[in-house]
């Protein structure tokens, strides 16, 4: 299963902020660290704000930070929200002639649920566990 870039960036933002827990970090700084578009991150930031996972601050010293402790941010919940409820395949477009007898869509739905169930065992804190200082150095380009 391949995640949308939107979801990928959301997880990257959360890891960055988790590695810098005592800072309000600018979107530009995160974009530079990952080598991605600031505009893309702004869209993702809105999704994370809607979920109550990050807090944004306006102004000269504005930016963002985690709204919850990393241990309270479940990876599966983030992925499920960002990915939405879209099926892995669209059997209706173009219409598939074997749809009435095919079990592929059911198998893929079960596989997707197994994927989400596995991710539910992880939090952002788990992604940082024992690697926070190394992440800070790597994100700074050291």
C-alpha cells in the first residue's frame, strides 16, 4: 500500500515537531529540512490542525508545535484521517464486468484494515524512541 504524499508529509511534520518539543517551528524550516514545498506543507498543516494534533501561532515568531504529547498521537489515526475512506481500487470506474463475483475489493479492504490495525500500535513517541537527538542532527543537515 502506498500512502498519499499528503499523509507522508503529515507524518514528517509530526516527527519533526516531536523531535523539537520545546520549540515553535516555522513551516519554512520544516520544508527546508525535508526538501519539500512550503506550500504543500501549509495544506498538510491545516489537516493536522483540524485533527487537533498541532497548534499554530501567527506573527513574526509564529510557527507550529505539537498540541499533544507525542505519546498521545496515534500513527494509525493520523494515517486513517489523512488517507480518508477511499478504497484501494475503484471497481466502478471503468465498470468492471466481474464485480458481482469478484472478491478482490473485499480482500483489499481487509488488507487495508490490517495495515491500519498494525499502525495502531505506534505513536509519534514510538517513532522518536531513542532517536530524538539523531533526528535533530539529521533534520538540521548535520
